[in-house]
C-alpha cells in the first residue's frame, strides 16, 4: 500500500527530503504523497523514511491502496531505471 499523510500533518516538511522517489510535496494545508511514485521505500530502506522522521506520526499506510512487495519494487525499478536493485534489496517486507 502506498503511504499517505493524514490531516494531522503539521506541515513541517521533515518528510519531503527523505523520500527517495520525490513522491512527497507540499499540498494546500498538509504535505501529500503521490501514490504513483510511492514505493514505501522498498528498494531503499527497510522502513518507510517519511514515517521515521514524522514528529506527529501522520505518515501511515493507506488502507485503500494495498500493494505487494513485487508491485512496489517494480515501481521503484521503473522510477529509477538506471539503478541496479539486484536480487536482494532493502524492504520492510523482509524485516526480521
């Protein structure tokens, strides 16, 4: 599932520079995540970077947009066509 930002967002901007896909941008009142660019950081981290830095914990999985690890890594490979992700890549799905 793509991550989304709830209306509890305090518009601090801490999340935006952490996104490896540049999926986060400033909205009218809160930051927003483009679900077409969000990979939940699969391919880059074993956690969702926006969640890790959010001071009010408003970056959460979108229950309306459930996606598999395969879907997310395929998206990352499309977005970052020049990056070699290899067979073993960071993913929250593979956390112990």
